[in-house]
């Protein structure tokens, strides 16, 4: 098990509470335990927001739940589930020292509103932070009444912590197009802030070229199975539902993000997503910001996932601001300037450089990352004039 100082270092870099980072760390090992379990590892299919974050690319939303579609209804049995997770808890403890007390492994098997058997589980854990009092818990949602429209895939689980050594954590998950379609379906059916955040965030990735028709056909199958219409923008025009989304925006998202983007910023992008989904408009990919006279190492790309850069510069918070189209108040050469962050690149001399626009003048500038004295995420949004390249993608 990693020590408390490593959690605190990630907390500082990400701008998130230490307990949120600790849960992300423990989630990785629980996923490893599930994949390595002989009875469930080959038939439980990972999905949802945590799947996006841990298996594909950085969403910057630290999700808290583990959602699975099960192919075997017989697994939705309380005694079986508790037994499996007692074994998983023992395996995780042997691998890491993370404790999952057996009396804090609980599952509730029930019939959902559609009449199918589902299960919800909660497991407590004692990780690097060694909390006093009640232990933090991980929630699991298990269902069998989901249609798998596309073949699941085996994905590496992103685990940036130092105790992984040479091992690779893996899990069976939805493929990318199915995760995207499922997120759109979930937004249409339950209209939760985290689904709006994820759908718009997925669409905004300029470097993604998803198969729109495959996503749409997958969505059609999922909606038919759920007996709901395929969503259009009209699905979301009810004012009361918009008001409810906005009212819950902070409650459901603020603790999962380094800074909370304005609700209206994501709401106004939703029509673009729906027009693209229905083939009414193509996705516009903007040109990269110019590099000027610097010699750039063309082989280098920023990592797809958040990481600890081990520098005083809050690089991950700058990347978060870029992904969420928020300006940064940059402190550089003893002066503050409001910038729109666009790209991280590495020069042929090995220096990491941030490329940005001055928000007011729209003049492009470059800043050596090791010379940045401070950076604060603001609530000032910007509309990108160039491709946002501060994150790369790991969908292959």
C-alpha cells in the first residue's frame, strides 16, 4: 500500500480532497480483485463514469461508484456476492495491505422498477489515510437488464500510483462507443448532472473521431430495450427538468472536480451534441495553436490520464481548466495574466511548454511550465479558437 504522503501529493496536484484521491486509489485495486476472481472476472462488464475515467481517458470527474452489467442472473444472490467479495477483500489485502473488513461487505438484492433483479453493494475500506471513526465506502450497482449491443473489451485500468510495479490492472468493460451511447441513454432517462457533464465532455475531445453511426445504432438498441424513444434535443427542453439539473449541479459534481464549471456552459453545448448525434451537423475540429520559433519534439504527447508531475506548477489543474473551457489566472514572471490554455508541448531541449491565448487580446503566448509561479482556475469560460490539446486519448 502506498503511504499517506503519496495521496497528499496527488491531492495537491489535482486540487481535490485527499479522501477523493484515496478512493480512486482503492477503486483500482478493487477492480483488479474483481478481474482476478475466478467466478466473476470473465462475466462482469464494467460501465459508467468510473469506467470512462479508469479505462479510457481523463474525464477529470472522480467518480465514486462501480457499475457492472452481469451476464449471469444467478450471480445476483446475496450469499454469493458477499462470499465473492470476502475473497476479493483477502486478495486485495495480500496484494496491498488495504483492509476491507468482512462485516462491512453488504449487498441488497431487489427487483428494480422494471421488474428485474438487481443488486446494490457497499464495501468499507481502510486505506492510506487511516481515518478515524466510520470507514469510507465504495458503492456497487449490479444489473442484468441491460443490453450489450457491442462486444465488451479487456481494458487496462489507469492506476498512477507507485505500488503497481510491473503488474497491469485490467477489467472487462464496455467498448468506447457503447459507453458513449449508454451515457446519452442515461442522460435522457434520468437527467442527472454527472451524465450531462460526461456526455458534453466526451463530445468536446477535439482529438476524438468516434464512429457516430455506430454510437447512434447502439443507442437505438438500448432505447428500444428500455422502451424509451431515442433522445433528441426536444427530450431536454422541459424547463422544470432543466431547473432540476441546474439546482443539483453543485451538489452532485462539486466534490468530484477541482473546480465547478458553470452549468450553463454545459447546457448550451448539449444541442451541438444532439445535432452531431443525429447527423444534422458535423463535428468541427479546429486547428492547433501555432508553436512559433520553438523547435518542438513531435513524438511527445501529454499523458491521457491525470498524473503527479512532481513540480510546484499545478499542471493538472491547468489541464482541467482547458478540458472544461475555463480561463486560468496565470502567475508568470511576477505578473498575472488571464489566459485560455490550449496545448502542452515539449521542446527538442526537453522543456514542457504551455501554449495559450491571452483572453482579452487573443494573442498567443508560450510559457515554460517550470517557470510558472502559480495558476488558479477561474469561473470565466472561453469558446475555443484552436484545438484543445492538453490531454491525449487512450481509446485504442
